[in-house]
C-alpha cells in the first residue's frame, strides 16, 4: 500500500502519482510490441545449469550509479520509490487497495504475483536498488532474484509472458487509488542471457486528470538467477534507456555467475 507516498509526489511539478504491483512497460506504441512473441521477446533456452546466487552475489549483480548514468542517483528512501512496489516485495496485496479483495481477474492476479518474484518467506535470495532522476519524476528499480533452481526461475519468467494477454484492457487495481483500465502489452527486447522478456503498462492517473502512468519492466534470466529493470514515470522512458540498462544487467549477471567480480 502507498500511504504517505502520494502526498509527497503530488507536490512535484511533474507528478509520479502511480504504482501498480504489476511489472509493465511504459512507452510509446511504436509498433515494436506488435511483433510476434517469438520475435518481440527473447526466446527461452532450456533451463539448465546456473547455480542460485548467494545473498552477496545478488547484491553484486545490481547495477551501480555509474552504470546507470548521469542524472540518476541512488534513492535514499527506497520505500518511497515509485517503482519499488512494481518490482518486488511482499505480494500479499497484489492488485488490492489496502489489502482488500482485488478487482483483477484471478488469472491476472496469479501472473502478477509470479512476475513480481518470490513472496516473503520463500527460499530465494534477492536484492533491490532504487534510483531517482534529478527531477524526481523518473524512477528506476533494479532487482536480482536467485531462485532455488533454473527450472523455477524459468517457470516464473514463462508465466510473466502471459501477463499481457491476461491483463490487457482490464481494470487493474492501483495500490494507491483503486481500479483503472490499463493497456498491458509485451515489449520488444534483445535476446540476452538464457531468455529475456519485457512488458509495458499504460494507465490513466485518477488523481491527476489528463495524465498517464508509464511502466516499463525488462527481465533477463541466466540459470537460476533473474535480473529485472523497472522504470516508472508520468512520461515514457527514453527509447534507448531501458535496452541499454538491460544489456548491462545481463552482462553483470553473467559476470557474477562466472564467479568473477564485476
């Protein structure tokens, strides 16, 4: 739930009054997302090899401020990040306002929980790092999850591919403001790691009439380990930003998997 967060953000010139617990891709409808799934999303390789990371390794697999680039700084208040709920944490209230019953379809809720990763208490190490743009109107969250096996990691990523079909056009429940009809589409991603996948969500912001929430989430898996890059803002991301960050995240994931120091 978002208590206290909306008040802070609505005071900004460009408001990011938005957080849904789905992982999505916010960006212009440039036609890339209309490609068939086999082209638009990096096809999966067999789920073999790749030991799960330790906690220290999931930490090491996160991108640094230097890798993210100029204008971005680590968010010193991660609990207030507009992408934090999107990419991780306890999913017990996925799609629900204040933990109440969700208005999403059961299928959509199931896929949302799978995309968001293991719930608290599950046997999986994970690390998260948040960044905010200087203007505080754009936010990034990087998350690395080490699943118990490559098979379980592949299963989680495979389930996320079904999210657009399950949720597109539905009234997704915002954690801060109730159900909103949303556009949920697959996003074109490069073929990285064992597999990669992306999705975008565009939804109206009830609290700020005439504006939209844009979410973009790209994920790469290598073995049992999954790295996710989440963007959240009131406007679409720079088209070059997320693909570049996903490539860096994939390279760092591979480096750590090989036992090297990034």
